[in-house]
């Protein structure tokens, strides 16, 4: 099976309903363009995997030059699969930020791990991120084990090299080299935008393919979703312990007016006590979350934003299949 066919299959599998139709239409027009121009256009899908907190979302944002993925120093922040699209002359790279791979606890986490593993053989390149600040640990080895049967080329990206001495790098690269036949090993600092020759190395591995997305499109995620993620990011930044993990953010309304975009969002929590903490003394915490999220949303959308936040208690939402479906956290099958 050609890589193109498998990529198209991949699209069909991962995008449901009207979105899938849209993508298939684009795929077909891509094929037509290919025939028409008779030029070699390269395109493909790249999956970003790794333990929680190694910097996958930071890398995706660095690749795109925009903030679309949520970043936090707490693990397991990213819940959904996020696409990021990078266009280069003669090539289109579609990156997927997957939730970190870890032991499933809740139903939600189970789904997150499954999403990450299911993509391995359907993409053209896998980027496995690890941290330069640590020796290969149990979590990294677990992921490397899951890669054993995988035929897709795997690049090892040793991230956060800004935090270590140069001398420490080579022994670490050698250590990882012993664990798996990585197609490439590239030291990077996603935070400092120091990505080595990563993009060129990826392009070399891409098959001929269509423009999967229009050139000006950054992500497949609707603005609503990205805004809800920005809010979630601030909750992760400002609250502690179980609070951020117990919240879900739903955008109730997003109204574009000539001068301003009005956004109303609901933050769901599991318990009254969590609601109290999120709102804070005389509403101080919620105000902080709202202000920071609004500033980011204004940057992202390029307009003035009025952001209204509500906190609601919904007991046990993390085990509630319907709620998870609404949030796009379990598959429709
Ligand atoms: P993810 O869970 O793998 O998506 O990790 P995130 O992208 O959310 O990043 C986790 C933490 O690592 C955040 O605090 C980032 O700022 C930090 N981080 C990511 N990349 C780098 C890097 O290259 N250098 C440094 N010093 N920190 C980084
Ligand atoms: Mg992440």
C-alpha cells in the first residue's frame, strides 16, 4: 500500500462526519493538482509522542510559530489530538500533538493512550521527545518498547538542551542510540526555537502527496477549541493539585462583532469545594484566569475579546461518557 493511500485512509479514520467529507474533498482536489502540475509535492503526517511534560506541545507551537497547543509544567495537560500544519516550498507537513503516554487511570486517560498508540503505523514520521536533563527512564523505555513492531521511521528528539552542559549531551545520545534504531537523533530546544535541521530531515522522509489543507490553515481545531484550551492552560498555571485535572472548559458562545469578539465559557468542576477554589476570594482567582486567557485569545484571534467565565459543578464528569463525547475526549465508535 502506498504511503499516500494509507494517509488518505488515516484521514478518513480520524475525522468523523462532515469534517471527513471536507478533508476527502480536499484530498481529491490535491490529487488533481498533482496531476495538473506534474511537479513533485511532498506531504505527510508526523506524530509527536513522548512522556508527559517533555515538551511536545511546546514543540508544536515552535513549529507553527503560533500558540495553538496548551503548555504547562504539569503533566497530562493535552487531552485531544491536535493537528498543526506547516507549509514549506514544495511540501506540507501535518503534525499531531498527542496526549502523553502513561498508565491509564480514568476512562478518559485510557482513550488518550489509545489515540497515541493507534497513530504509529499510519503516519510518515514519528517524533519521539525525551528530556536532555534526564537519563532514559522507565517512562521513556516503556514508549520505546511500544515502538518495537513499528515500521515508520522514528526520530529521537532530545529536547531542553538549553538546560544542560554541552559535554553531557553526547553520552546521552549514545545511551539512547543503544535502545532503538532511531532514524535520526536530533538535539533541540523547543522553548528557544532551536530545532536543528528537524524540518529538513522530516521533509526528506515524506512521500509524494497532495496539499491536505489550504496553505493558510494552521490547525484543524476550530478557534473555539483553541480558546477553551487557552483557558484550561491558565487553570493549570494558577491552581494546584487535583483542581486542573478536574476541570473541563466548554465555550458556550463566541460572537464576532465588528469591534470585539464576545466569548462565554463554562468551567466544569467535579465538586463544590473546587468551584470555591476556582472562583477564589471575592472572585480574584477567576478574574486572574479570565484576564490571562483573554490576553492570549486576543493575540490568537487578532481582535479585542470580551471573555466571560462561569464555573459549574458537574459531579463525576470524567466518568460520564456523554460529557466526554461532547468534549471530543472519546471516539464516536
Ligand atoms: P508536553 O506535556 O510534552 O506537551 O509538554 P509541554 O510542551 O506542555 O512542556 C512542559 C514544560 O516543559 C513546560 O513548562 C515548558 O515550558 C517546558 N519546556 C518545553 N520545551 C522546553 C525546552 O526546550 N527547554 C526548557 N528549558 N523547557 C522546555
Ligand atoms: Mg502537551
